[in-house]
C-alpha cells in the first residue's frame, strides 16, 4: 500500500514536470497551475460526495485529509488538471476526458485495498469528470490561449467562491474551532440574513471582477491580468476591492460559524496581500502604466475607500429621455448630487435611437436601461455606488429591468422636445428641461388612437 501511494504521487508529478519542459509558455504554465487548484478543490468536494453516496472511500491511513490520502489527492489533481493543459496541443479535450476515464477505470480497482469501491463507483467517476475535470480543463485551456474571456472569468468566479465559501472554512474547521453545524442550526430568518449580508459584501468584489473583464479585458488571476489599467467601477473608490471583499466574506463566515481559525485565515490573507502581493503588483503596474498608475495610487488606497470616486480621462455620458417623467426624475436626482466625471444628456440627441437609458464610458464601454443608471450611480458617492453594484449583480439586473419595463417606464424611442411622453400615466411631459420640471405642472397629451387598416 505504501508503494502504491508513492507511485500515485510520483508518476503524475514527473509527468507534469516533463510536460512543462515541452510547453515553455509562461501563460500555459500559469494556466496549468490554475487548473491544478481547480482539481484540488474539486476532488476534495468529490471525495465528500463519494463518501455520502457510497461511490468510493479510502482505507484509514496516516497523512489523510477528511479520509483521503493527501498523496493520492495531489497525484489525482495533477492528472486531471495541469498535465492535459500542458499537453493540450496534442490532446484535444474529448480525447483527454476519454483517456482520464480509461486511466481511472484501470487504476482505481488496482489500488485496492487502499481504495474501496462501491457498486456504483463509475457513477462517481462520471460525476467527477463532468464536475471537476471538465471545468479544470476549460479554465486551463482558455487561460493558456487567452480565449473566451467571459467563460474563463465565470469559471474563476466559481473557483474563488468555492475556495472562500467552502474549502478554506472546511480546512479551518479541521485545524481549529468552528463547524458547519453551527451555520446549519441557525433559524431560517437568521440564515437568510447572513446570506444577504454575504451577498452585499460580495457585490463590490463581483463588480470589480466584471470591471476587469468588461473594461480591462482580463481576469482576477495574477497571470491573466487586464490588458488596460482599470480605474472605474469599484476601482474608482478602492485599489483592492476583490481582496477586501474576500477577507470580509471570510470574516462573515467566521462570525456565523464561530471559528477563530477562520479569523486567522483572514488575518493571514491581509498580511500576505500587504507584504507579498502588493509590492509585486505595484512594481508591475508602475512599469506598465507609469505616471497614470502613480497618480491613481496617490489618490486611491488599499483597505480604506474614498467617499467620492476617482476621476480620470474623458467624461462618461448618461443619455436620458428628458421628456419622460421617470427619466427626468432620475436626471434631477443625479444632478442634485453633482456626479463626478459624468455628463447627463438628452436621449433625443444621441446619434442612434435609444429605447432605454444609455451609458457611455470615457473608454467607450456602454450599458443600457437599469444597468446604465446603475453605472451612473458609481459617479455619485460610495453609498450610491454600492446600490449600483448590487443592481448589476447577475440576475438582479434582469429582474430590475423587468420591473422597470412593466411598472415604471416601458421601452420607448426617445421623444423629441415638445412631443408627448410615451407613458402618460407614469411620467407626463412638462415641456421643460429636467432641471425645471419639478416646478412645472404636468400636462398629459392624449395619445391618438391608431386607425384600423384600410
């Protein structure tokens, strides 16, 4: 059994080292490391699921984590993650998955009695290939070749969420106090409150990830960074919104599970960020962006956000239909708060016909509807920016747009000055600009009935 464990660790690692010599690209090696992390966390979760479902288990041995020998864990992750990524030019994805299935089908029974197989262990093998090996390969291959930015960003969000919300807490519980039982024993109202707090804490970090992809053309992974300097969105208020969001989220879980070890994890993460990650990042960004980066860092700091956003470059523009009540109300609301680096213009003056509010950043980024207004809130202050980031969370934007279209202002082409508002019941035309609309008496113009054909 000892020899089998040595071989299960040594053979995959030697194969990875040989493949790394074959693939010398920096991006590919960094992507292989990312695939390894996906496989490590995914196999740990698969092991827990397998024990519950009776797919397979391991004999009690030393050097195990939650019943799984650590050497088998590392070797397994090397086979499912970095090795096929490094050999991706000669191993297409379907062939890779087929070879991994064949290899496990041969190796798992051969590792008896170290591995104890249940009657349906092949079901667990199929689940592992689909839920662990496939995402690891997609993320690794897309990152190595810098393809499919949106997909690899979503996969990274899934990876880091699993790490923060399951793997690190579980590891902390194994080493110190706290347990998932304390969280699951909470009354449902309190559990929902914890979930809502966690979502609000995560909103700036998720918005920062989106900003990296949409405005910078990159991802949070240090070896797959944005191609352009990002100083908008959460980065207009804080230099490290993802790190702050991650640490705060860990502290929320630590408070809910009463885990001192998880607090220690958060403190360690802050120390690592300040002592190791920050100097490397600042040197790299100063080399790439020079004075722009230095000016930004003089005004935007780590861990303590600004109240008003940092402004640089061309002004963004929010296009609103100033002849429609709800849009005019939004215009007045924003105008009273003196948004930073934002110009509000009538939608009728846009070169194209707008059916919803439009936003155009100084770098050419655009949004429509509720997302456009949420973007505009980022130009006001930190409090309203938090509202905007929450509105732009996946799913919430769609729901808010649906409610807005149904109950506030349905999509309509921007009316020219003096024309009627397309939604008389919600926002009648005043015939004046939004700055003076509050003092005018609304005048609803009747809508002509369409004539029947012929």
